[in-house]
């Protein structure tokens, strides 16, 4: 899947779990496009691995989304989205394969 706004950085825990983190800072007019990408990522995760539940509680994946508004360098507003996904080794492998173009 080709994502225009989200670029994920990947790290691994010692137990084989993976963490994928992306941030997008956009003008308000682009916020809906970022939200659509986030929804596509979360919809894929749920379709492939079921409802979100922390790995430490026996789930395959979990997500955290934060959104804020802050001024850019010129004082114009921008929307900042931060999306973090943590998942099992199976989730991480599938995520890396499906979103290969969106990995830093």
C-alpha cells in the first residue's frame, strides 16, 4: 500500500515485538487525507489480526493515535498526527510486507 503522508520508523523489542511510529504535520486542508491514511492502516490491522489488544495482554497489535494543532514556522496552523502501532512478530512481519513503501 502506498501512503503519501505516513512514513513509519520501525524498531524491535527483545521479545520479538515490533513498534512502528509515524508522524505527519500538515495544513488543515490536508488533515482529512492523513486521517484517511490512518484509517486505512488501522482497518488493515483489524482485518488481518482482529481487534486491537496490547501484546502483553495476549493481543496481536495495539495502536495509539495523538493529534494536536500547532503553528508552523510562519505562524500558520498545522495539524500534527502521531500514530504508533505495536505488534507481535507475526503482525510486524505482515506490516513490513504490506506497508514496505511506507517504512523509513
